[in-house]
C-alpha cells in the first residue's frame, strides 16, 4: 500500500490562508485608493480656478502719467527695436531710478 504524502510543517506552510487574505486586502486597498484618486480628480476638474490672493496685476496698476506716457504705451506694443522707443525707455528708467545724469 502506498503511503500518503505528508505536508511539510513550516512557518510558510502554516501561513498559507493568511497570505491569501492579505493579498485580497491589498487588492481592496488599491481599489479604494484608485477610487479616491478618481473622485478627487473629478471634483477638482469641476471647480472654478482660484483667483490669486495677493499681488496686483499689470492691468490694475496705475497708468503712467508722464511726458512720454503715450509714447511708452505705443512702444510696449512693438516688437522691432526703434531708436525713438529706446530713448523713451532710457528716459523712463532714468526717472524711475532718479539718476541725475547730464544729457547731451
């Protein structure tokens, strides 16, 4: 008569069902985490963008009030260097930094 094989008794053999349970728990935790991420994404996609709490935008700034304000507003829009605009910007910088240079 053949003998029946005995299972080897070891720590890893005794923890078989517990390993299967922890695998299920890990799968459930991963699914719950993924669902949470999807819910956060859906909520944040539907929210209105936040407005900045500090700082003044350029459009809210006080407009230039000087002898060259019209020229400066025109020079802000151009992309090609013009000698007249460069002179106006130099004058604006000089007034801003209050440099008392002798102009030729």
